[in-house]
C-alpha cells in the first residue's frame, strides 16, 4: 500500500470572477435602468385656475422684489405707487395699473395664460364677426338670392307647386303694406318669364287644387342650371 507523504494542496476558495470592463459597464447600465428617474417620481401638478394663478403671480412678484430691495423697500415702492395713482392725473393711474398688471402677469404660471388664450380663441371661432360672415370660404356659390324665388319656395312648401293666382295675391298684399302699387297676374307672369322660370298650365297646390302655376321640379331644375357665361365686351378697334 502506497501512501503519499506530500502535503495535499488546499482547494482554491470560490473567488469572485473578475469581470471585464465591458461586463462592469453593462451591470452599471442595468442598475441605472432599474432606478426610477426623479422626473417620473415627481407628480406634475394640475394647471391652476385663473384667480389662483394671479395669486401666485402676486406672491412671486413680491418675493422677487423683496429679494432685490428688501421687504421694507417693496412695501414703500408699492404704497408710493398707489398714492401717486390716486393723487396725480389720470394718466399716472393708468401707468401704475398697467405696470403692476404686467409685472404680475410676468410671474403668473404660463400654463394658465396659455389655457386662457385657448379658451378665448375657441370663443372667437364660435362667434364669428362680420368679417368672417363674408369670407371667401363661406361665401355662397352662385348668383345672389332672388326674393321672388324665395317666395315661390315658401308658397310651394311640400306641395307639387304653387298657383299663379296665389303668387299674385301674396305679392299684392306685400306691395300694399309697403305702399307700392300691387302687380297684376300679367306682370307676375312676365316677371317669371324674364327669369326663364316656366309656368305650367296645370299644377297642384297645397290644397290639392289644380290651376296654372309653377311646378317644384321646374323651379328646382331652374336653380340647378348654371348661369350663362358672360361674354366679354368687344375691344375697340385701334
């Protein structure tokens, strides 16, 4: 039996493996990703309303003045400004009020002012002025409205047409109220002919009666017909 007299070397202890530089950098990046950002932990506050925002603006304005000229100087300046606004002429009052207003607005939260501007813009779009009513985008396409055509559609309503007699009587009543001579049936028919609005010999009105008049299909076709193009005036011969 052979016995070795040499001392057995102890087994090496489990030492941590040395990481290369790339591995160390990757672990550091992983730890940074696991840590939450300070901006994510901090909750963003709501946008203050207008009056609380003005209070914030006044507070920050007074704080800024106190940091520059002290608390006593801040009170002295503002009291002097108010005294001057009440003692001197009106333009001094306007200047003091305008200056203090601009100073407070400069320290008012910007988000509140932006939201107020958006609300004013939306109200302006909902209530267009006179300039918007005549804008090219909203201008009606085609010839201007004809009062006689509007009256025809009003009298036709849901019926197939309107009688020439009914149209003449309605125009006569309107002329009498305005103090003008009432037109007769021939004048009304001539006015329709001048507009190229056809008159049928038999048309059923709202009461179901048949008589000479204007049919709704003819009036609709007349409105859908584009106006004839204007011919340019001949140029004078040289």
